[in-house]
C-alpha cells in the first residue's frame, strides 16, 4: 500500500484561514445583514403600533 503525501500548500491554506480575524468572511456578512435588517424591523414595527 502506497501512502500519498499532502502538499504543503494545503497546510498553508488552513493556517491562513486560522489567522483571520473573527470579522472576516461569512461572519462579516452576518454582521452587515444584522445592521440592515434590525433597524428595518424596528421601522416596520413602528407602522403597526
């Protein structure tokens, strides 16, 4: 049975992803959506009161 070595580039990708701040990528999209949706929800709610 032959073993296949993993290239070093794939190790670098995981290390680069681990170095990102919590505000990077998908979490930043979530924060942006919250900043838009929550004020809009309060605006819509004010029309029904």
